[in-house]
C-alpha cells in the first residue's frame, strides 16, 4: 500500500504526509506552519504565496517531480493577470499536493514574519499584532433557525478561523447589519484578538474583501517632545513618523514644575491633561496625513511615557508623585479604549500602556528594556535613556537595577541661551581647533561643515537658527578639550585662552560659536549659564549611574548603551569628556536611538511582547535616588568636567584634557593668571 505524499515546509522544517488533492494551505495549517491568509483560502488575498522546489533534495531525502503540485488554475491565472504573481510562486490555497514536495514559505507570506531592525545587536520584531483582518462568509438569516446577525458572524469566525467567542460593542452593532447585506454576507472583519482574560472583539466590518491596510500607532510621549510611528499592522512597515513639542511645556519645562502647577492651581492637572491629549491628536492627524490615510484606520496604539506624563495623559493628578514615597496610582500595564482618552483614532481602537517600573521610572523605561533586553545581557550593561528625566538601568542576566535622575531639559536644547529643538538650521555637530580655538560646525539639513565651500549657499534656506541637544554637548566637550573651559566649568577670558572668541558677557565670559555671518544673522554663543545647565544635567545623569554601580559593588561597566530621541546623535567621546557616563572603552559605548519608541513599536506589533515586558518589569529592582545619601556626594563630584574624583583611564587613552584653571574672581577683568598645561 503506497504512502500519501510527503510535504516538507521550509524554513520551518515541518513535515507530514497528506492525501493527494490536499491544498498546500490546509497542510500548512495542520502542521502549524506559519503561512498567512486573510481570505480563508478563497484565493482573494494572495497572502498565502509559496514557492515549490523541484528536483533532488538529498538533505530531505526526496526528489520532487515537476507535477508534484496541481496545475496552475483559473484563480491563480486571474490573480496573476490583475496583480502579477512572482515567477515560481503559487497560491497555497489553490495549489494542491499530488506527490512528494518541498515548499518554501517566503518571509512576506509568514504571519509572524520578522521586521528586521537595522542595529545588529538588537533583536528583530516578530509580527504578532493584536488586531488582524479576517474575511468570512456568513450564513444568511433564516426564519426557521432564528439567530442574530452578530451570532452568525461570530459562528463564521469560529468555523472558518477557529476564533471562538468573538464579541462586539454597541457602536459596532449599530453599523453592522447594512454592511453584511451590502457585502452579500461576505465581509472582512478587523478583530482585536484579546488574550486569556478577554474575548476577541470585532472592531470594524467592510463589505466583501477589504484590500486596504489597517494601522497601529506607537507613541513615545516625552516631557519635551511627542514622537510617533505609524505602522502597517499586516507588514510591520513604518509608513510614517512624526514628532512635535509637548504642548505641556507652557506649564513647566521639567516634570516637577508640572507637578507643582497641578498642586498650586485648582484644575491644573485637568488643564494639562487636555493639553497633552490635544497634542496627541495633533500628532495623529499629522502622521495620518503624512501616510496618506485617515485616523479612522488606526485600530491599535501603544503609548510609553514617564510616570508624570503617564498620570497626566490618563487624567490622574500627579500630586503623589511630587513627594516621597512617590506613589503611582497604578504601575500595571493598561488597555484603555482610545475614546476614553479623547483620542481621534478608530472609535473602537484601544490604547495599550506599558507598565511603569517605579515612581519615577516609567513605561518609557519599560519600553527601553523591551527594546534592549538588559536582563538577557551576558556582560554588565549600563542602559541610559537620556531625556528630561533620565532613566538608567544597570544589569545583566543575574538581575537589573533601575533608577531615574532629574536631568532637566538642557540635553534637549531647552534652558540653553541659543537652544532649540532638533530642526533644520540647528547646530548639531561642533569641532574646535585646540591650537587656534576656531570652531567649525554642522547644522541639521546640511552635510557640509561651516568651513566647507558652499556652506553659506547650502544653508541659505534654513539659516543657522540655534543649537540643539547634541550640538551643545559637543560644543561644551570641545571647549574643554581645547582649553577654553576648565574642569570647574568656567570659560576663560581672551588673554587666558588666546582667542577673541571668548568675550566678556556680564560677570563671566562666553564663547562665540557663530558671528551671524555676512548677512548679520543670529549670533550664537555658549554662555556660562549654558555650561552650568549642562553641568547640572550631566552630573544628575552620572550620579544615578554611579549609584547603581555602588549597589552592585562595581567600579566599571562592560558596555554603555545610550538611548533617547537624540541618543543616536551623541558622540561617545564627547559624552565621556563631559563625564555624562562612567569611564568605559569608547568602542563599547553605542547608541540605541529612540529605544523607547522602538520598544513601543515592538509592543504594538507583537502582543506576546506585552506579556513578556509585564513579567520582566516585576523582576527589576528599583532604586530611589532621592533618598540615597550618596547621590548628593556623587552629584557634587560629577559637576566637574569630567569628574572631580573619579578617574577616567579609558578616556585618557584617547583624549588629553588641558590642565587649565580660570579663577571665578578673574571674570570681569579678563583674568591675570596664566593657564597651566599638564
């Protein structure tokens, strides 16, 4: 008695025997092979494309005959005529098995395909979104077997997709019946798949087979900026990204000033809630327009934010976060109807907020954890999310510690005299010649240095408008390396530094970075108050990291990863010259870019990642810097550039810092002391 044909799927390696005439899609489903389909095998969606292999496969012990699959049929021919089918491809729902065959499932046909990330050290995203499309054919109503349209729709999902117990909300019911009839009882459902505790929920219905896209939104809701990524929920592709300033800034640049505003002004918290939700809706409208779609096609959203923003976004007064013991109203992950948050998405959309780690270590830090996985690291990893409130994690497979440090908005260009957000025209890179003390710089939107021919013409449209976060970090570090700035943070006078670019500015000196050019544009200088703002921010950042190192009893870390909206733009060498981060080999300092935004995107595109991060967060040990006595000691030492007491041997291998000292009392008269070189 002959055996049924053997079917081997690659790359999964799953195999089994099936009766001749079995559709490839059916075989794949029975073996648990990851082969996509929205139309349920009706030859409409083309998601189930496969590539059969022919000839000898010694590895698998089979030889595949040319007629191992059924002949090309009318459905495939029609699809190929209308849309084009790649050479060698077949539709898995139409091709049937005739004899032994090896079938490759290409990445784009996999339900749980990987969305490849550009950084090799970070894991790829496996597609498993909470909202998916399903095409179904529904039984028509029958007076002899009375039942509701919703019940028959749910029965179709059960019979055709093995999705049990689907429910729907009242607004869906109000719109459902005419759509079912318009589609001739053939419809496409947008379904929120739920989880163990919640049943699947039908969000939307289209008559017939819906060929368009549905979207999800991943948002990093920061104190200073709101950044969003709009993703195609079928492919995982980021179709649009956008960002804007958080309109709450008018209530205070840092978090504690916003908490104070809510304390001192009746209704202040509600005012800030309305403000940030308006900002979110402005972002939603902008990002949908950029993608050429509408907000009504956004069915799922993930938001990550620090605890104060978390509470204000949810409409919770952050009063308790302003005083010890910094109690959160809730630290758990939340799933909330978008309509309850006044968000202009699809009316049935939900918003998932990642869990908060502690009173000042929020859902954004959890998102960074999800992106960078410190709990899986073999070596000791320091993970720093640089922002208005820096969130710091230190650990490896043996455990992770976390804390926050109030850096303020200086790293994002705020509190800086010529500071601005990262936009075209902002200085983002700076170099200063240590001999001549002459600067050169790059601005956002132009690849040329300011000393290159054609720079003036290339920047004529944007102008040179200010200096952003990465620019001020490099400027201060370059000033220190060039001997313009001493370790205490004082800018020398012209006779101390040997350059007229250092000019008297009130009681202290400033350094002229840009004179405005021949057209008399904005003069851009780095002032002593700018230096102070950077010193305070970087001292808070370093002290938090050093405190976690104390807790683990270590003096060195193996790797440093800088995250944050501008983490990708921070030069490790300049960061270490400033003393922002502990000493470490420079090749072990890398950038994760906006890792919080990436973590939000992972949670959006893979609902299993939501369970994973909820479990991971419970195991992180939280350290509260505000009650740690050594924090202030570290802060004072870290105010020096790079540090008053901590050695930086790795930095010393690549940078020699001038031993200059500019007496504070010498500011008004230009100074009389000679600079000393070490």
